[in-house]
């Protein structure tokens, strides 16, 4: 039997601290996985479900976007993937009776953890104007309400259509089609807060905003640099690929302010010897200061340029543009300034250089540690410079590897979920569907919040996600959301965003990845694209959480029919009956998807074309791969302050909190902790185990405070601190974003510490 959800809330946040671990996975992970899964699903459903994860006839794990290899294990899941699955396949239910018993004020006072633990939502729910609780509503009425509000807007640009990255290709394609036929490009998505900086930097430099390596490439690399990523927690299946690369002779450099257990050592639970001994992964750990990566790569680039024969001159001449200007800038890199910015020693950087020069095939992997700073875009461009110098793009075993987060975030963008669509994409849409899509750019996430705040946007529709909890500046964002006339959430589980509503609100419960999806033409599957551009089918096999659920494609179709009615140029109804008809349209609009239905029928799916990877062709403005030469930036840190990064614990999936432990970092039973280097702590008078408020400082002079964090002395780099998101989102100013990509700078928050009066959960 699955256990009942916890009743007590706020859940006691009382962190206990022990020594951090030095290895990831192994038997404890499996035991932990099965325990969590059985609590949510019971024993039979656990077995039935976990054996289908990432199998060729199964469903795509709703965890991360890491690809599956061609040969699958029986159990192709990881501890954290299993938690994601259990969270969705839970037997707990949130029914209309639940909403009757919990008025909005009650839901608004609950922790995100408690809300998530209540289970799957079973029926569409409506919060009428002035109402104090959600009531059951029919689907028909729900779509009428959406249509009423959308039709009443002065301009289509007063509507916002947000997408979180679990949405399938089919649903994403339909959503952007609807938004554009309705008349707006306001398609903000979680990518705006995630890998947007990677997309911006890569599009400009290599002509496509996606990674250029496959799993095979990783296995063949000589050197893998992992910067700003914690795969042991967030992409556990990546550890098997690293283990394989190591056993073929690869070296690994990790660049991180924290020593992350998963990068130190990996105990592979799928091989007997791995389970016992484990494999050391990192050969060189560069414990960098937060925000020091651009300076590090710039200096490495200078050293490469100055080493006789180190530059791949033929590649640079034939395939790149802007080398001279870049070279001049690189030569100015300065040892002392770099050591200061990075906190590294000369010897460490020289060791890194030796490994770089010894490698013929180098890959750089990165995630949020590089993308969420003010200077993220120039940082990632510098990574590209680094790879271009030695011809490491478009060669087996080499390339750029931005490791994506949500399982279909990359696919959603490919399907046109983008507030700044390329003209060619809009042309194709116009040709296929016969209406003129809007050409002016829409709002991204931060601009959407500003538009709500300023009354320029009035209807907010979310295809998944937890907008108010995931976005920065919680108080500002929540106030902005409350100004909306209608907020609509297509969701599987309850979350904070359902409690922070506009004048009217709807919750539309939907099928998840694990649920069986049957429509008029029979059983459906959907498709997703992983971090390496592989597209494949995903089929759920469980009886849906309730007979009242609609699939995401069905919800978009019905919203479109209710809103656009006879004025639509599109035959929406067929899309709901048979998703293959959606794929036929995608095939005619999106390059690389020709013969989509046939190609996706192959087990394992197909790989999308990638010009730099496949043919060393760079579809940029210059027609070449572009070197760039931005000035090196380093975050400024006034006396007595630390630079705070907001990151994930081992027991969460973004805003979904599975539990209160962060096993590898030795934190148990609580999330309100701040990790501080013991030397800094001593200087700041922060005793281990004492409680402190975090107060962020930014140029707007507004005081943002997160109260009651337990200080943990922890071996992070000097000048740096770390605490979990989403609790710390209150500290991230809405205006503090990355240049160009506008991604919230949630890994570069300047904070001071003020002793807290009481311990525990004040917020
Ligand atoms: N289990 C689980 N899996 C997930 C998620 C989850 O929440 N839980 N989230 C998914 C999503 S949407 C995403 S985007 C990914 C996120 O995957 P990650 O990017 O691994 O997630 P974070 O926890 O934000 O970790 C950031 C890492 O960067 C380091 N870092 C911080 N600042 C810097 C810096 O300035 N320089 C360098 N070099 N390193 C730095 C941190 O110490 C940390 O190791 O994971 C995906 N997978
Ligand atoms: N401070 C700080 N802020 C950050 C980050 C950070 O590192 N630090 N990371 C950023 C990143 S990388 C990201 S990606 C965003 C994440 O932002 P989001 O994607 O908006 O947030 P999630 O927590 O992943 O969304 C969880 C909700 O999705 C719904 N859901 C789950 N599965 C499905 C499904 O199949 N269909 C539908 N319709 N709904 C579903 C559930 O209701 C669940 O409550 O947060 C960003 N915010
Ligand atoms: Mo993400």
C-alpha cells in the first residue's frame, strides 16, 4: 500500500548536518529509490512502472533530458528519475472534496512540499471571481471561460502562454500554433530561466543553439571538461557515460565552486564491480569562484594561442571568422587578474593546460553554473572560442555539450515555443496553415512578469510548470500574478502557482508521461527530443490518474476551438483525434522532421541534423564559426558580502520537493541551509549551526530577505555561498538578468548575513 500524504505542515525544517559524501549512487541509491517509489505507488505499480522507463516501447523519463544509449538496461532509470516517476505515478489523489476542505488561503499558507505530496489532480477546478475556494467545473465551461477572457482582451499581446519543459513536441507545436493564430508571440518558457544563455551564445557563434555531441562522442573523448554542473544529482545517467569514457582513457576536469560527490566517484549500480569499488571520475578539480569561468577560459585560450603548434590553424582558417580580434583580446589575459577572479592557483591552471594540450578530442559540458550569471553569454562564447581554437567542433569525440534540464525543453524550442521566432519558421507556418502569424517579438519570462506587474498582460496560461515558484523575485512576481484577470494552469500536481491566482483561475488536470493516452483513433504516443537532438516516441502504460483528465494536445485543441471558432484557418479537431496528424504538420514546418511519422516509428527514434556537427557547416551571419572577444567580466563583491548561488538539493525536481535530505552533501531533514566556506564564516562571524537571515543587495536598493537559514561550514570556494532554490528566489531581483539572454542571474546573488532571532521556518 502507498502511504498517506503527510498531514502536518509547515513541515518541520530542522536540518541536521553530517560530512559530505565522496561518491554517488551505488546500493544506497537503489534502496532509497525503491522506498520512495513504493511510498507513492505501492509495490506492484512500482515494478510495472519503473521497468518501462526509457525503454524503446516505454515512456521517456520525465526526469532530465540526458539521452538513452542504444543498448538499454532492464532498469534504465536512475534514483532521481525514479523519484520523478513516483511523484507522477503516485496513487494519492487531489479531488474536488480536497478543494472544498482547503480554501485558497489555506493552500497559500502551505509549503510547496506539502502541496506536491497531496497527489494527482483529478478534475478541472475553477476559482470564480471573489471566491474563496476552487470548485469543480466541466471541461466545456472551463474552455468557455478561457475564450471569454481571451476574446475580451484589447490586444492578443495581453495574453501569455508559458511552457515548462515536460510538454511533448505535439502539445508544444499545437500551443505555439494556437498562440500565433490568436495573434501573439508571447510564448515564455522555462528555457528563458535555464539554457537561454547557451542558446544565445551558440546561435551567434556556431549557428545553432544546441549541443554538437552525441553519447558516442562522449565515449570517444580524450578530455571532458564539466563546468557548472552537478550530474550526480541532476543527470545521474550521465555518470555511466563518464565512466565509460574514463575506461576508454578519457580525462575529466571539473570546474565547480563545490566538490560534488557525483563528480568525485561513481559507484555504478548496473555493474557488479562498479557497485563495490566505484570509479574515480574527476582527474583535476578546479574549485573556481562563482562567476570566474570566463576569466579561466580566457587565460587558457591565451596560453593555447601562445603555445607553438597548439592552434588548429587549418580549421581556424577554413571554418572560422574573427580570429585576429579574438587573439588580440586573448593575449591581454593576465595571470594575476585570473588567479584573483577564479581563486585558482597557477599550478592548477598549468595542469589544466597540459591536459588540454594533450587532448585531440575535447568536449565541454555545462549547465546552470554557467548560464545563470550576468555575463553568462560571453562566458559560454569563451567556451566556444576554447573549442574552436583546437578544432574541437564537428569532429568525433569533440564538441559543445550544454546539458539540458527538463526532459523535452529542447524539443519545445524546436517546435517553436520561442518569443523571438526566426522569420523562416513563421514563413513555414504561414505557408502550411494559411494565416499570417505575428512578426513582432513577444515576452520572455522576465518580461512577462513585468507586463503582468504593469497591467500590460492580463491572461496567463501555463502548460505545466510552477511559474510563481520557479521565477525570481517571489514577492514581485506573486503580486504581478494577482493582477491578472485570469490564470490557467494545465497541471498534473498541485503547486504554489495554483494558490497565487488572478481575479479568476482554472486548474486543468492533465495526463502525465506515465499515463496511457487513448483518443478517437486509438492509443496515442507523443514524441520528445533529448539533450543531444535524438527524437523518439514516449508511451505511457498506466491507467490515468482519473477518468476526467484530458491530454495536453486535447486541451490546446479545445481551447483553440472555443476561442477561435469559425475564424480559425486550422482544422483543429483532427489533431485531437490522432496525433499522427500533428506530426504530419510538424514534418512540413520544422526542418529535420521530414517523414516524421515514419522515422519515429523506428525503435529508438532518429537524430536531428546539426550542421556544425555533421558537416562543419556553420549557419551564422558570417557563414563561419565566429570567434568573439568580449571583455572579461568578474562579479563585484563588496566587503563583508558573499556571492550566493541558488541550486538544487538531491531530493527535489526544480520546485517539486521530494524530501528534505541532500544526501551527498550530508544535509538531512531540512532545506533552509546556507553553505559557507569555513574561512569566510570565521571572518563574518557565522558559527556553524547558527541561524542567519540572507539579505540580497542589488543596485535598485530594495531589501530582499530570506529569513532563518542554518549556517553550514562547507568546503565551497572562498567568497561563495550556496542555498537551495526555490526558497531563495525571494532574493533574486527581477531586473538582475544575464546580458543578451535575459536569464535571471540566480547563481550570482550578492548577499549579506544578519543574525536571525529564531531558528526554524519563519517564512
Ligand atoms: N533530480 C533532479 N534532476 C534535475 C533537476 C532537479 O531539480 N532535480 N532539474 C533539471 C533542470 S530543469 C536543470 S536545468 C538541470 C540543472 O542541473 P545543474 O545545473 O547541475 O543544477 P544546479 O543544482 O543548479 O547546479 C549548478 C552547479 O553549478 C555549480 N556552479 C554554480 N555557480 C557556478 C559558477 O559560477 N561556475 C561554475 N563552474 N560552477 C558553478 C554548482 O556548484 C552546481 O554544482 O537539472 C535537471 N535535472
Ligand atoms: N533561483 C533559481 N531559480 C530557478 C533555477 C535556479 O537554478 N535557481 N532554475 C531555473 C530552471 S533551470 C528551470 S527549468 C525553471 C523550472 O521552472 P518550471 O518548469 O516552471 O518548474 P517545475 O518545478 O519543473 O514545474 C513543476 C510542475 O509541473 C507540473 N507538471 C509536472 N509534470 C507535468 C506534465 O507532464 N504536464 C503538465 N502540464 N504539468 C506537469 C506539476 O504540476 C509540477 O508542480 O526554474 C528556474 N528557476
Ligand atoms: Mo532547467
